[in-house]
C-alpha cells in the first residue's frame, strides 16, 4: 500500500511527530508513506505584499501536492493544506484520511476544518475532545494519540551534584501560559536556590519577574530536544481554561514521561485523561495548586522517582511508535478501495 501524506511544512511539529516518525514502522508493515511537504510554509509572513505572494505560492503548492497524491492508493491530509484556510483538500487522492491534532475549527469561523472534514473518508484525531467535535460529520472517526519514540526519549543518569531542573519545552507562544504564574514561580525558586527553571524553545522568554539567576534558556533543536528533556527533574505543562487548550494532545507530558520525568500539568482535557491512567504526576488548576504540587515534588525524591518510572512505563505501553503504528495500520486497513 502506497500513501501520500500531505503535511504543512518540514519544521511543523505535527508533521514531525504524527507523520514523519511513523514512516519507518509502517514501512516495516508493508505500508509506504511518501510525505509531500508544503514548501512555502503553512503560516503567512508579515506584510501585505509578502502575504499576497505567499498565498499565491501556497495555493499553487497545495494544488501540485493534491494532484500528485492521486497517484497513490490513499492520502492523508494533515490539518489544512494552508493553515486556517479552506483550499484544495477535496482534490487529494481517494480515499482520504484527515489527521487533526488541534481544535482547528476555532480558526476563522471553522471554514477550513469544515471543508477538510467534509472531504475526508476517515477522520483521525489526537484526543476525545476532538473526536466529539468531528463526529458530527457522519464519517468514521478514530482517536490516535501522537506517538513517542521511546528509544530517543528515554531516562538518562543524572549528575547528583548538578542543580535540579524544573523544565518546559515548546514554541515561544506557550510562554503566555506562564504569565499568571510568574510571581508564584519566583517565590518558589527563591525558597529553593538549588533549583532552576529551564525553558527549551525557539526564542528566550520575556518573563521579567522570575529570578534571572535561576532561569535558563536552551535553544530548541531536533538534535538536543531529547537530551534536554531527559535532563529535567520535573516537567511542566500549563494551559489556560479555553476551548483551544481542550484540543491539546498532551504531547509535552508524554515526552517528559518517556524520559522518566514526573509532570505537573493543568488538569484539563487530555492532560486530565493521562493523569488518571497512572500516578505519573500532579494535576493543578490554581496558582496555589502549582505551588503546592511543585513543593511536594521538590521535597520528595522518592515520589519523583516513582512517578517517573510509572510515566515511562505508561508511554512505552500506550503511546510508543510501535503501538501507534499498529493503530494506524488498523485505520488504513478499513479504507474503501478507490
């Protein structure tokens, strides 16, 4: 079976983790996936003139990829071909699977999500909240989490003399979740001078109320992301109480857990579901919850180690590449013959 996977761009996280890393395990099962990567980039540049040029290039690129995908036995269209805009999803090769890992219907009135869902023969989503929304289209819907490469993301021995690390990894837009936590985190760090707060991202944080001597920024790269995650003692996943956050697929949590790192995460959506599966961390909602949870983990080495072990076990069992590839094989086997 040969499948064309139309993704939004080379550096887009969903393309890397939901498509690209599954190519090898699916190939071993006799399913060849060719990724047709969006070249102009999924997101428009600043400036009116630049946006007009980008839109023309993006539309032409979407047409080229959609037409090329018709040569395959099936296609996977990940999110929209052009971010937030309906375009040529219906041109993609049949049968077509839509792969969605965010609440994309919240963008621009939901027209792009609506167009994508109507064009699809099967819809794959990253969590139950997304499944509930897309069930309204009357298409088969499967919940498949984002896979974790547990050979890359794995526990490593820690230097007992090194400062302890509370860490977060994500794109710079995620810093907004830390804004309301700054004062609480600053007070916590000052009470524990041997602990550091690490941000792994594409640009430094501008959180000026945190004690600078205890905050470190590490530039994200695919070559260092696993090592920087495994070098944490506690992993953070804050969210706000919004519909967009309900659509999040808890991937930060899963990467921390794969590295044996206990988590403190906003008790919402899929985060709540993962926390209920096993004792892998602590769910929080208020600023005081964050302080209490972090104080508890900072003060209890045995608890951190126990949660870290259970998190690693859970990811290996339920979210590994092998497990997720098997779920994709089951979906692809049900597709109608074109």
